[in-house]
C-alpha cells in the first residue's frame, strides 16, 4: 500500500514537470512572436520602399518618358528615357509601363493624323478659292495687255502678270501638298516648253540657263505636262533661293536609256548629309506628308514634288552634289510619259532654247523642221521672222535650216551674242524697246499656257527677241 508521502512526492514531481513543459512552451511562443514581429517590420519596410520606388517610377514616367514618347511620334530621331530603376526592366511593372508608352504613341499618332487631315482639307478649300481669283486676275491682265499698247503701261502690266503667276504657283503648290489635283489639263507639249514654262513662273528666271540636247520633237503626254512644269519650277526655285544672286543655275535636257533627264545644277552652299537625306525622303513621296513636318512657315516645295512623283510615276533625285559645289537635282521622265510632236506642224515656243542635237533626215528629200536662220544673225536659241513670210527646209548635211524669202538688214539692236557690248556700256533702253521685249516674252508664255505653238504678238517688232537677251533667256512658256 502506497504511503501518503510518496503520493505527495509523485504529484509534486508531476506538477514540476508540467510547469517546466509549460514554461518551455511559453518561451518558444515568445521567441516566435519576436521573430514574427521582426519579419513584419522588415516586410513593412520593404513595402514602404517598393511604394516609394513605384511612386518615383510613375513620376518619372509622367515627367520625362511620356513627353519624350509623344515627341518621338513627330521626331523619330529622339530617344525615350528608360525606367528610373534599371531592375524594373523585364518585370511585370516594367512591361506594363512600356505598354502605357506604346498606347500613348499610337493614340498621339492617330490624333495627329486626324488633325492634319482636317487642316489639309481646310487649306484645300482656301487654295481653291485663291486659285480661282488669281486665274480671273490673270485673264483681266491679259485683256488689258491686248487692249493697250502704250510701252510703259505694257511693261507694268507684264510685271503685274509675272507677280500674279508667282502667287498662282505658290497656291498651286500648297493645293498639291494638301492632296488636290494639279488643276490644269493640257495638250501634248514639247518637253522643253514644259521646262521653260516652269522657269517663267519664278522671280530671277533670268539666271536660269537651259541647254537643250533633246531630239527635236521630244514631247510629254498630256497628263504629264503640268506635273513636270511644277516639279521643274520647284527645283529651280530651290536652286535660285540657295545660291548667290550673281551665279547661274544650269539646266540640261538629255536623253537617257529609260527616257529623258532634266538636270538642275546650282552653285550654292549645298546641303549637309542629314538635309540631303531628308530632302530625298520628301521627293521620293513614299512616306505620308503632314503639314506639321514642313516647318513654320511650312516649306512645301519638296513635299509637292513628292506628291507628284508618286502620282505620275516620275523620279527625282537630290542626293548628289553639283560640279559647282551646290546641289544637283535630277528629274527623270520615263519613256511611257514621252511622246513626239512634228516640229514643222507644232514648233516649240519661240523663246524656247533650240536643240543642239543634229538630226539626220530619213530620206534625201528636203525635210521641214523648226531650225535656225541663216539670213540674219540672231541671239542663240531665238529665231523670229522679220516679215512673217518664210520657207523651212533642210540643208544637205541634215542640219535643219530656215530661210527667208525676203531679207532686210537687221536692226542695230540685233547683234550676235558674241559681239554684243557689255551691259555696262549699253545705253539705257527706251520704253518702246522694253515693251517690245516684254511683249515678245509674253507671247511665248501665252503660247505654252495653251499647249500649242504661237507666234509673237502682232504689236511686237521682229527684233524684240534680240533687244534684251536677259528676258529672252528667262522668258519661257508657262
């Protein structure tokens, strides 16, 4: 039988063991709580750091990356800054932020295109009204020129008509850039008439020297006449604007394997590589044209060329330097845009430069061609009948010649270009002589506008083409 002391001792021992076990458990629990508190504190610190980093990243996105991404839509050469924390790249956060930038750029580009299309539509409507008003003014000036023959008034009317022609060219270029049609439908015309027609639309046309090396009768199909004239005018305008006023702009018309090339060489400053690349992109016409890409105020010449080259299957290259240190621009007209006109039936405009190419007659019989005169020495490239009565036939070696039935001595002003006195020693022209020269030039421009050859106006004397070489070289059909 167990004694009481033994039972008490056993109970005390069991209680002691239980207390020890409970104390150990409490101690472990306390340690675990301490560790959990430390972990919670670390997690809270990490969360606070992540929140601060995310806030800084969003602020960086809004302050720098979003504006740069929006500007990159208009200026692709600009770089968009990366994330503030490089470790963000490739993470879900970094990928999400990149998606934000891409969506922004897409929406900005869409809105930019929509706004620019609306601006172009508004400008098309405005230029249409301006063109109509300028055409009406042109007709009114033409009627005044035909009504009055006073020399000083004729010269003033010619100057006004030329200024109106320049305004009409600018309005036409703006309309073409905004997607409008060229605005004029013409008959088949000699290619040299289209070139000189573009020349006549410019201020400073006297500085342009055209060398015609085409076969006689080389012409353009009807729908290519006005585009070629516009392109040549814009290429010449760039050459004249970016070269010294005492230098010439040389234009050469040459046959090539696939058609004809019109080469424009200036002696200006040239272009840097970036400028040349941008100009080539514009004239190629491959990329869409936005008014906001053309500067302020917008420079529309190259953009108009790009529109026309794409619409009419022409080719323009401005990536080369000219032999004179400036820029060489080449317009290529392929064979499917070329035609042929009989120079005897439809000769070029009287003021157009004559071809330097010698033609071989197909048969021994005399050929009828629009050629040079050998009765009276005239300025190079200009041949005006003295009495309106002449024969045209060819000589034995195939060079076209034109012979008058009646000849008379040439006026004192009609000197060969080689023997003409220098400009500084020439006497001042009388108003009658100036009016005669301007009248001859005006008749040439009117002939090319109608697309057919025309004789000089009845009021212009025969020596008008020889009176002023400056106007003869620049005076071309429009």
